[in-house]
C-alpha cells in the first residue's frame, strides 16, 4: 500500500467554524481573530474582527497550527502532555519555530472519525475563553477535539 485515503476539511466547514467563533465572541463582547488550518497546518481561513488587535492574527494562526500538529488542544503542556516550565515552553517554541508552537490556550484540533483534518485558533479573550470558543466552534460542525472522540 503506497497510498491512503484521507479526510479533509472543506472551505464550507472552515467557514462555519469561523462564523460560529465570531458569533460566540460577539456574545462575550470581545473582538477576536480566528485562524483555521488544514491537517498539514496550511492556512484555509484567517479573519480578524474590525477592532481586534492586529497581533491576534499571528497568535490565532500559531494556535491553529500547533493544535493541528499535536492533534490536541493547545495548553501550557508539551507535545505529549508533559508539564512544562517557562524555559522548556520557550525552548519548544524556538525548536519548532515560534509560528508553529505555542503554550497559549485557544487552539483546538478538528477531528472526524479519529483523523485530524485541521485546527482552529482563537485569540482575543482570556485563554480560557479563547479555548472554550474554539472547542464549541469545532463541535458546531460535528467534529471532535480529541482522537478518541471525546
């Protein structure tokens, strides 16, 4: 076997995730940037609300890429969920590239039937709020944020 059949996130699915995240941000009274990448970390959609801070473009994109790569939500833990101190968190970001890895919450993988098809990064609120919005946005299209479907 030299080929495999894989799932992929469509632009329509990515758009629904983005729209859901924006609606939740409006409900919370915050301005966010939302980035959505495919399973390989390639940008599908990136949008910043009108008055959201410009640096949120970078942080949301990094969150999306990191969670798609690790196939788990972004946290202050390492790639295999080990506790990290500040030096190790910075070391991982430098080793992977600061555009590819972050210890900030707010990124969730997009998983269908145990296969990671992408990631969403939300930036603009507290890390807990960003994470909650990202998770709810993923689930809004019937996807999961964990390989085991939970």
